[in-house]
C-alpha cells in the first residue's frame, strides 16, 4: 500500500476591514484559492491541485488558515496564493490577501511554527508599548486568557461552598 504525501500550507488572512475575519468560512477560502489557481495555472494546475486540496483548519478570529494539498502540487498552490484578492461570504465581498507563513509536511510542524510565530508577535507587541500602563494592560489581558492552577482551584472552592453547614 502506498502512502500519499501531503503538504500543509499555513496562511494568514490579512485585511483592512475587521469584519472580513469574522465573516470568513472555510468554503469561501477554498473557492477563492481554487479560483486563483485556475486563473494562474489554468485547467492543468486546477486539476493537479484539486486532487486532495482541502481547508483543514480555519480560525476566523486570528485569521489563520491551514491548507492541505499533494506534495507534487504544493508549489502550484503557493504560487497562486498571492493572487487571492478577495473572499466572498454571505453575498458580500471582502478585499484581503493571504500571507503564507509556513509550509510543512505535517499538521504538527505547522502547529509548532504557529506557536513560535505567535510568541514572536506577542514579544513585538510588548516591545511596542509606549508606557508602563499599556505594558501592564497587555500582560493582564494575556494572563486572563490562560487558565492557571490557582484560578482552577479557587473556581472549584467557590462551587463547593454553597453557604450551608454540613456539620
């Protein structure tokens, strides 16, 4: 039995319109990418890329997209991504483009790269703070997004204490 090798392309949706990220769907991204491949490489490129092309992951809030295609045709896919100029969702067109972040052989390598990429972005965000109050505000918002052991324990204690004595 032969294993088919795939490539995973990690992209970022970049748009000036903040509504674009919230309204995108995986089907709309897939159609826009297929349309761009057809315009750039014609029927041959579209047929090569559409054999196993899928949108594996889409995070509308961060604008992160993970595309899968065959190893043989990932160069066709990557060369067509800059020609995606808009995404259509719910009968509205949003101007945007796809920024390729990483090309990997597995989803796991793309996840590892995305973690490191986000760490670098957060470091740049913290360095761009102009005063200490902004820095504390960014750090506080980052810490509020993660669940620590103390929050877990204090949350469980509040649930157990319903104000009645069991003695």
